[in-house]
C-alpha cells in the first residue's frame, strides 16, 4: 500500500503560478503517475500524466501552461502550473497506478481568482 499526500494548493490570482507536490510513502518508480482535477458539479478529469519511462500527456486545456515531473529518488510527483486561470479552480488529485494497483491522494484545493 502506498499513501499519496498532495501539497502546494492555495489561492492565487489569474496569471499566477503554483507548484503542486505529491509525496508517496513508498517507491513509485515503476508507477504511471498523474494529476487529475475535479471542479464543483463536474466530473474528475485528467490534467497531466507521466508513464514510468517518462512519457507525458496533457489535457488540451493545460498544454503549454502546466508541466508534470517526477523525482523517483524522492518518491515525489510535481505539477508546475503557470498562467493560471479561474477555470483551473478545482480540487487536484495525485494518482499512481500500475496494472494491478491504483492509488489516490486526498486532494488539494486550487482556487484562482479573477
């Protein structure tokens, strides 16, 4: 069992930046990892993902603004978010999965004011 703990959320003005971190309680170097978000009244959606070999995938709405990265030595996944907009407001969740297990963090709130 791996616990995931997100941090780095908060309130920021439009155009600002935040960096989210997801600290895992164990090794995740074999895991595919990702960041998802869920806004009030909406379904959870994929924001960014990275495979165990470093390939990345981004939602069209965040391409060019958000960057996912990982530090396997620190068992940590990051999401650098630039040029934030009010529509980015959501709870952001970290995810780590293999073919057999699927772990989620508890989420961190990101609020972007206009």
